[in-house]
C-alpha cells in the first residue's frame, strides 16, 4: 500500500476515534437534568461536565504522570521497562489499572458533587450513584480503548489526541475570531502575524530537535526517547511548577505559615522555578534513558531551552497583547506531537526531497 494511502487510512481511523469520543461527550448521565445544568452554566456545552466521558481520558493521563515521575526518580524503572517488550507491556497494564482506580475515585467524587446541587439529579440515592459511577468508569474504559485504537491503527499518540481534543476543537474558533477582529480593525494585523509566526517557529524547533534524535544508535529508540522528552518535559514542569513555587515561597519566607501566598509569586520567581524544573526534568530523562542504554543525542539543555522559549515567549507576547492560540503547556505538547507525526509519517523527508528536486 502506498505511503499516501496508508497515511490517509491512519488519519481516518484517528478522526473516527476522535469523533466517537466527542459523540460520547454529548451523552448525558442518566438521571441528570441537563436543561438545568445548561441554565446554571449558561451554555449547552456544560453537558460535558455530566456526560458519559466527563472523566474520560484524564485518569489515564494522571496515571501516566505518576509513572513518568517515578521513572525520573528511579532510573532503574526506566531500565526495567525497556529491558524486554514484556516489561513494557506490564508497565502499561499497571498504568491502566492505576487509571481505573483513579477513575473510580473521581467518579465517586463527581457523583456526590452532582447530588449536592439542588434539583440537578432527578432521583438522588443509591440507584443514581451506582449507575453514575459505573457509567463514568465505563467512559474512561472507552477512552482508553479509543486511545489504543489510535496507537495501533491510527496516527499514534492516542492519549494525547484525546487529551488535547477540547483545545484542538477550540483552535479554529480562536483563529476565526482573531481574523474577524483583524478585518474589523479591532486587532492589529502585525500582532496576528507575530502570533502565527511564533507557533510556526515552535513547530520548526521541535522538528529540528526530533530529527536530531534519529542520528543516534539505535535510531528508533533514540527518536522515541527524544519525542517522549519533548512531550513530557513541559507537561511535568507545568504540573509540578505550582508545588515548586510554594516550596520556594516557604524558603524565602523563612517557613512562615502563610507561605502558600507565594503560589502567585512575581514573574522573576516563576521564571527561576520554570528554568529549574525544565532543566531537572530534561536532565532526569537523559539519565533515565542512559540507564536503559538508550542514547539521547539531544542534550537536555536544548530541550529545556526550547520549552522555556515557548513558555517565556508566550508570556512575553501576551504582555504585548499578542494572542497565542494555546496555553503554553498544551501548545508545546500539541506542536511536539504534530512534529513527531510529521517525522514518523515521512512527511518531513518527503518535503526535503521535494525541495531538493
């Protein structure tokens, strides 16, 4: 099968899985007054908060975050994972089990929260709780299954496609709004072009980093290691940044009881902690992959600086009223995944050959 047809088939499978996931988001939990929920929030989209996939893929993302953190803290876990395919499959199954446990806990919490809203649940009680909890956990099972389909028969990165789906759905609307404001003269054309150029530069940077990942031996393992580092470094940094800022505030305040006020610190402290987090995480990945005998040709400082450029650049542009289509962490992840797909699907190599011709 020619590459174009294979790529088209994988793209169609991915789109079908995403459409199924999005359709499930429009199926409300049984026993919930959707009309009341919509009136309370002022939008029909609020059904997502009480839908079949209200929890969705997030428990799996949380489980993967915990596993990735453990792999950074204990490099031997990374070595064990990559020692044999069976070990990798075992760790994946452990992640799914952990995700289902988290889904159960989140389902219980969401069900009780829905019952606490007066009039929202038509018939509160044990029957509703059992049905709602079972439905929400089933939604997570569906999300995991769809992510697996995307991994096996689609474009790959199934978890991240589902994780980013709400953001991706808002992207055309965000750009359409910006273009409309430009046409009406309410938003500077230069600012719009700067925002687009920023995203293009981010994409080009990650493509360059990931292409460098193919120069090591063995190439597939090194390329995968580079991709994982580019994706997980910004996500873990954004997750652990608030805790780091609180810890920094506690240190700077001399251990005062009100140190949690440093959760919203000056920009300088945010920049310092972000640089520290990015450097430690990227270096941790290099160390962990080295324990697994996987060479990473891209120095961790390059990944850390690239991610920081996105975070810092996004902050700077927003200060000058230049809109960036994503929040900083989703921007990095989305662009990194797009770059990885372009490389693994051979699009970058084909573009190079076309340019040379």
